C-alpha cells in the first residue's frame, strides 16, 4: 500500500531507539542520545531514505527550536510531526517526589507542547500537515506503578483533542497513537521494576501481562512503526482527532 509519504518531511522526536526509532524507519527525526547517529545510519541502509540526525533533548526548548530550524533549513518543509518522548520513571505515589513530578511534566507534557509551538506556525503557513502524539494505553486504563505516566499522558490527549478542533479547518490533521505493551528497552526496565517490587522475575511479570492481552503477546516495534506511519501519512487523510489504540485488545471497553 502506498502511504503517500514520498517527498514528505517528518520530524520524529526521541527517535534513537524504541518506539521513536520504529517511527523513524519511515520518517526523519531527532533525539538526544548519541545513539542517534548510529540509528540514522541504520535507517539509511535499510530504507535508502534521506535522514537528518539532530541530537537534542526534548525537555529543552532551545533544542526543539534548533531541530525545527535545521530541518527547515535542510528540507524547506515539515509535513509530519511525531511528538514522542521516553516515559517518566515508574513508581507508586509515595515512591515519588515533587521533583519527579516536575521532571515528568517537562518530559511528557511540555515536550509535546513545545514541539507543537515550534512546528504548527509553519504548518499553518503551508495550509497542511499531520501531527501524531505517541502516548500509551494508560489513557484508557491506568496501570500499576506508573503514576506519572497515568496522570500526565491524559493531559497530552486533552491538548491534542483540542488542537484537532482548532487546526482541522486549517488543513492540519491531529491524532494520537496509544500503544499498549510493546517490547522495548523501556518495557524491559518496567518488568525489572515490577519484579523487584513483587519479589518475582521479569519473565514472570511479562507473563502476567501477556495473559491479559487477547492476542496472547506483546506488540513489536515493527508493528508499531507501520501503524504510526499509516496514521501520520496521507493514506489516513480522513482520520482526525482520533486516539488510536495499539494494544492487542488489552483495553476491553466498548468505547
């Protein structure tokens, strides 16, 4: 299926590994890790795409502004924005401190806010664009030991839903993708955290989760990459203001 991405320029945040890297296999990106250079080389070799690797920190407004500026200087346009960031630290409420909340606020909510401020004026000027925020299935059902993610990702959903109303008439689509358990380094870390809290093993904790997923397994980063590329692309041209669940059926609510 042709997604209509030929000639499109995408800015993918936090794309050196995990879900951001999966999205960047179809789209251009920046991330703060030194690993971004190796990721860019890997994507070039695998896809033949023109990839601009920009090292930066999505919690820093100056880094976001620089990434947008360098992308525009190189390509002259940004058609797609993938607002992505690593997850905040796990823990129950009393495990966390106010400074943990401040750090998570900057990472989870304000990174998306700043990315949108940096890119939306350019998209409005062009009269087109597609924005996708990558959040989590937690916006439908909070998970244990993820107090910060459970709380702050809902704020991003509220912002994106409101932006969809504001930007749709200007030719800009706005959506979110909400992955469930998808096997990444972040999930390995969470399994280790749960194993320590429950005096079990990471494998045992992972088994508990897969037993709750109707498909009987976690998702793969390749599946996620294909899905977010479709959602962001012109192939999904009438999908707008939507919160797409990528969860293998773990959320069983009717709506």
